[in-house]
């Protein structure tokens, strides 16, 4: 990936060197590819929107678990060399890469165990819990 990325930036050696280092800056790099489904109940216009919403939700979940992420796009998402490396079809656009790592200066959040989050109902708490006998 790091070798294909700079090809999208032209002939500037400094820009190519910086671009080659970018994918290596995150410990998890996720390639987001939109693969349209021809036969589905979801309209064609809604499919990329759903993909973007899913990735946004993923970034929120990562943040909730103490990680940081940033969604990167740019010329490399449209570069033929990068598409060939990922073996993408012509109708599968690369939407970007969420770079994921630890948040700098923010300690990981310690999450409570499942017992702390589960409440056991010992009695019915609804206002209509007491039913009086009729007749």
C-alpha cells in the first residue's frame, strides 16, 4: 500500500516520500470500498450514503473504546495503481481509509463489566402492576 500511494502524487520526491509514510502512521488502516448491489431493495443513491454512515458509526464506536480515528481521502482514492493493488472493479470506488490508533494524551477508558450494566427486575415497575379483581 505504501508503495502504491505515492504514485498518485506526481513527480515531487518530497511529497512522494511523505505520502509513503502516511499509511504507516496508524496501527490499523481500513480500506473503505463501496461495492454497489444491483438487486436490492435499497435504492442506488442510498447505498453509498449507508456505507458512509456505517463508517461514521465505526469511528464513534472506536472513540467510545478509547481509540482515535480519522477518515483520509485524496487523490490516492482515485489512483489506478491503488485500485489495482486492492483488486477493485471499475464500479467499486475506494471511499477512503479510516486511520485508527490510540488517542494521544487520553488514557484508554476502563469499561465496566457486564454485571454493572445489567439490571435485574425484582418486581414489575409499571404503573399498572397492581391489577384489582373485577366483579
